[in-house]
């Protein structure tokens, strides 16, 4: 039970990290597109 909870926490943390890095990349891409245009 506790192992599952720890794994879920790790998974959620990884998901959050991916989401935040994806948002950062997205804003970078949008910025560069604006610069190109």
C-alpha cells in the first residue's frame, strides 16, 4: 500500500515536471514564432 502511494507520488511529480517543462518549451516556441513573423 505504501509502496503504491510512493510510486503514485513519484509519477505525479514526474507528470508535473513534464507539464511545466512542456509549458516552458511551448512559450519558447511561441516567442520564437513571433520573432520570426
